C-alpha cells in the first residue's frame, strides 16, 4: 500500500543508499518520500503498456513529476523510451 506515513517510516527505519524500481511500478507517495530524503532513484527495465500510456497521458503533469524524480531510467526498449519521454521523462536521464 502506498501511504505516505508508512513509506516515510519504512525509509526512516531502513535508510537506503539507493532505491531501485522495476518496470512500471510507480508508487507516488514512496517516490515523494524517497526524493525528499535525497535518496538516489533508478527505474530499471522501464516499460509502460499502451493502455497505461493512454491513461498517464491524461495525467501528464503528474507523470512528468514522477518520472523526473528518477536519477536514471533504463528503458526496456525504444518504444518504452519514446513513451516515457512523451510522458515527461528527462531524455538526458533516459537510456
């Protein structure tokens, strides 16, 4: 469950040096908690389904903010990279 107080408590207890996310699991409260603590974040094997892409496009501002939280995004393929860029991922941080 993505609940800000629980996420904050988890991060405060474990104090990770880095957070690694996989595929398309974006938990907004956890991303915010990690970013405010200065924890570097990586999104690896990043992808997004066509259905999710259409939904996130309607929330482009939120998608951009979430994707820009990552220090580095490693896309699964060229299509995923294009979709993530269209949603607001920083091309300089996207591979």
